C-alpha cells in the first residue's frame, strides 16, 4: 500500500513515499481504508523531533514509527472476529496517538481506541478536521477549565486548528468569547462565534485591563507569567505548549488557591465518547469544520511546509 514515511528527524523533505505492507486486523481490531488525515503543529513537532521530550518518548536517533499522522477518517474494510461495535462499510473517525500511521492507505485500530461513526452529511475531511482541533479544545475547555455559562474566555490563536474550534465550543457552553488573531482572520473568528476580536498586532491582551475566567493559549506563544494579570482571581491559564516551565507552574499553582496554570496531553486523553460528542455537535450544526487547504498524500511534505509558516486558518487536510 502507499504510505508516506520518515526514517529521520528533520525538514519536510525527510518524508518520502514508500510502498509498505498492508496491515491485517487482529481479533479486536478494525481495518480502515483511510480517506483523509490532517497536518498540524503537533505533526510538525514529531517530524522535527522537537522539543526533546518527543525523542525521549518516540525514538532518540530516529522515529520509532516511520508513518506519521494521528487523526484519520475513512471506511471500515474488515473487522476482527471479536469486534462487535463496527462492521465493514462503516464510515469512521479515529485517532492513533500511540503509534501514529494515518499517512497511509490503510490503518488498523483497536475497537476500543478513540473511534466513532461519522454522521451522514459530514465529509471525511470535515470529520478529521473537527477531530484535529475539536478534541484538544474540548479537553482543555470542558474538562480542565470547567467552562460554563457566563464565563469570560480568551482564546489566543483563535483562527488556528485548535483555536477556531475552541471558539465554537466556548460559545456552545455559553461563555463570552474574546478571540485573539490577526486582522485578516478577524471575520473568520467572529463568524465562528467570538463576541470580541483583539488584533494581536495592535493590542496586547495581557495589558488591556480585562480579566478572564480562562485564557487559552492555543498556539503556545504567551506565558503564564504574562497572562496571569489577564485572569480573574480564580482564573485558569491553559496552553498546548509542552514545556518544562508549564509543568513546574502547574505543580506550583496547584499548591495554593488562586490563578492556575494548566497543560494537558490532550491527544492521550481522548476516547470514543469525546469523538462521538464532537460528531453529534457537527451533525446538529453546533460545530463546523474550517479547512484552509487540502493536499494529496504524495504532497504531504508541502502540507508540512505550509503548516510550519504559522499562517494557516483552521485545518490542513491530506486526502487519499
């Protein structure tokens, strides 16, 4: 089968096409014919092996899993003899956060892995896009910030893959949302549901004098120290950036009442219920996919290069 593989860390050019063996499902696995995957900042980080934590977990000198990609959408082609929840022909959305493998024509996933049915009317590209940023945003806002009606939420990087779904989810939970983005993306973020827009090139939200119950740095560019003054006395700062400093701040702020810093390995915390919930929101129109560009599988290096510019809006999709 066709796949895009990398046998070394480095620039986008380390990803090359290769024919590899088609997998066969185990007794409790489903074999998925992949129709769409995504490329985001986390995929770029895994390709580069930065920060160092990635190499410590996924291979020091070279990637332990040559085929990258975590989120995928496709059609179940075959199931193992003990599988009960899925059958051949099902349209599904899945995540492979432990051993990757989405950048290939086929992928086997355990029946118990984060896996959910895609509703009729939702395209594969839309489903995988919503899963990309929506699952992360859901973990941070619902589970970590305990978001509820009336909360004031600020989302830094509101036009990105995580941010644009964070805006929509925050509105779903009844929060007042302020989106931080460029002027060029202001209309997109407002259409997603933001009540207020801050152009980061003109205004520093940490010095604007407004306090938020949650400040979600969806792009990892602002520190807890800087955002602390933009939080209410019991406000929470959330970040997607896996840095040692945020881990230390989490521990420190958890020891005392008041403002807290929070980081979570959102990908490892996903489950079938989360994906099914996101798909239900999509079916009801409460969550809409925002896709910037789509690339064929063979142009995966180009997709990585575009994501690395930091200028994408919403999702970048790979179509098979």
